């Protein structure tokens, strides 16, 4: 089973899909993510101090959603990865709308453009993600992640994660260079290219280089 730091950049270009009964599909291309590790060396991770009632999904089966409310206001959506008991997950930070934009606008109370989905709370609201999605499969069901194109033509940049007070130096944020839907942050200016070919085939067994 692949490490969180491999899964995170591989989610870029995949599609987040939501289908609510009676409504249009909402689809967005994932353009920004953050990895949170459970190896005891990532103080920014919810799992850093061990299992709690809130973070129990991080220690469960991979391929499920870990959803939580941040600062009592915003819903944040993560995908659990690595084997059970690992405590690793990837935060979905931003998506670029592909289908169902009008439904997203209604969910976001009329907001438009990049402000529609350029942040974890924004994308969760645009896709009507709630705490009820906690622990559900991220691979099947009304809310799911689908594979993107087998060959990517964009460059991936890496930087420290946004808005943390601990683990601020760890370069575990990955995003699509040039996407207008990426979170606006001073960290964008100092981001560096991830050591991947700018156009690579998802079907290849391994990529040549990964972040350490």
C-alpha cells in the first residue's frame, strides 16, 4: 500500500464527484492537496498524538473520507490512505469546477470564479459535504473520487502547508502550477517543482522521484 506522500500528488488531476438525488452531478478536478502523516514526525497532523474519537477514521481503512469541522465553522474533507492504524490522510484543498457549476454556486450562496472552490471549506460547501460523510468510502457512492486522465500535462509544485502552527516547515502541500483555483498564499511564491516529469503516465509502475 502506497505512502501518503505518494498518494497526495497523485490525487492531482483526479475528479471529485458528488451526485445528490434530483440534482445535477457536481464534478471538480483536484488541483491542490496536503499530506498529513501518522508516523509520529508530523506535528501538524491530527493523528500526531494518537487515536481520538474525532480522528478515528484516520486510523481506519484506507480509501475512506475523514471529514471534520475546522474552527467550528468550515467542513474539511480528507481521504485516508496507508494501512489501518497508520493515521495518514490527504486533505483536499481545492478543485477546479468541471460540471454542475450552477449547483456549486447555489451551495456557495452565489459566489463565483475561483472563490467557489479555492479552499478546503469552500470546496466542501460547494459539494454539499457534511459530517455525515465521515468514514464513508471515497471510491464509490454518491460522493467519490474518480481517476483523471492517464497522462498529465501539468507541473506539480510543492510547498509547506497553509495555516498551520506546527510542522510549518514540512513541504507536504502539492498543487497544480498556474491553476487559478489554488489557494492564494505567500507560500506559492516559494514553491518548488516536485521531481516528476511534467507529463507522465499514471500506468507506469513507479515514478522516478518522490518527496522525502
